[in-house]
C-alpha cells in the first residue's frame, strides 16, 4: 500500500477518515499494519493491501472464492479489449482524473487506465483474492492503488471520484442495481460513470443450461470442465483466425485473442455463481433512475451493454 493512498481512504462504516497504526514499511510501501477511524472501526493491511471486507453473505462468499481462483490461477490473462469497447469515448474521458476501477480483478484495466488512457490516479477494488494478483501487477507503478473491498461498502467519501469505471462486474453481484447505486454515491457531481454488463442474447441463455450444474461444482472440477469446453471449441477459433471462415460472433471475437484468454473466459462463464444479462432498455432505466445526464447506452456485439453518463451538478 503506497502511503499516498492513506489520504484517499475512509471508513466504509462511518465515512470518517482512517489513520495508520503500527505500520511496517518497505521504502514507500506499507506492508502491514492497521487502519482505524475515530469511531474505532479497524481494518488490517495485509501483504501490502488494505482490507475492508468483513463477514459477507454466503453467495458473495462463493463469488469471492470463484473470482479469487480465476485471477490467481490465470494471472497472466491480458485480453486487450478495453480499447475496442471504449474507442468512441473522448480522449479526455479518463485523462488526468481520479478513477475508481470497481471490481478490478487481476488489475489489467487499472494498468491500462493509467498508462494508456492517462488517468492521474487509479484505485482498483475487488471482493476477492484477485487483489493479490492486481497488487503484484501494479505495485511498482506510481498512481495505481489496490484495495480489498465490497462494491456495497466502498471505503471512500461520497462524491469522491472523477470517473467510476466498472467492466463486467455488476452482473455477478447479488443485487446489481444496488451495486450500481453504490458506485453512484462515490461519483462527484460532474463526474463520469461507465459500466459494462453482459448483454442478453440467445447464446448466453443457452449457456445457462449447463451452468445449472457447473456453477455448483467444486472449483477443481470447474477447472477441468472449463478446460474441456475451451479445448473443444478452440479449433473453431483457430479456423476463424487463420482460414477466415464466416463464424458466429463468439469465435470472431476470440480470434483476436490468445488461448489463455479463451481458457480463462470459459472458466469465468461456467463457474460464476451469479450471472445476469441485460438489454439496452434495462440499463437505460438504471441510468435514468440516478442523477445523470448525457446518458448513452450502446452494445459491444452480443457481449456487453455499456452505459455512460455524467452526474448532475446540484
């Protein structure tokens, strides 16, 4: 944990600022210690990561384990799809701004938002042990911070971030709209929010049939099942890439990426305890319920629905 993160954190319970007690330092990094607020709520720093996740519901616990497994097992996952999904955003959408990456997984978007998109500071949060992978990936990079926290109880002041970014996360939480509303609370007036959720499609509805079983399997079995699925379909990806066969969008999209991406995404799809799918109207309604203007809703193939907006000034 970099020392400059201290002044950015608040207690998720009472929103008072936190202070460091008994920190163990290595250069500019705080490796361990404890954060506390004036109401005596306390949170540990472990392995260089401030941890604000306490007791969580059973379904969130299962989600925590699955995505922790995914981003520690497949830590080298590096699909560069953000450029395509955000290519129409203005050049200054993230540039020079304080950005929250909510549900950062292994941290690849934190890195890209800082290095490619020019964000001033990026704070990545995640519910799972993926924070370990994200921390290792970004710890040497100035202006990137990783925090272990639930999307429902973020350790930041209200009206705090210039940009809230959330890609492929909300559809996996127990109450997606509540998660979206929690993100809005952290966004300052005039700030921008950009979310991506799974798009409702026939292909994904069909996938829900095997998921009735696969999402309940032990993690070790899920790894095997997802490997079999990825191996079975990967020849079609290769045929699309090298022979340019006219294939469905699933294969055209993964023809842009490597084997690890395909393997990881099969694990993601088959193992997630909760997955929801949306159409444009549903996400438009989400945004309209919040104090947002300049609302735009679009789709990325049959993969994602994106919603963006600007928080209205009071």
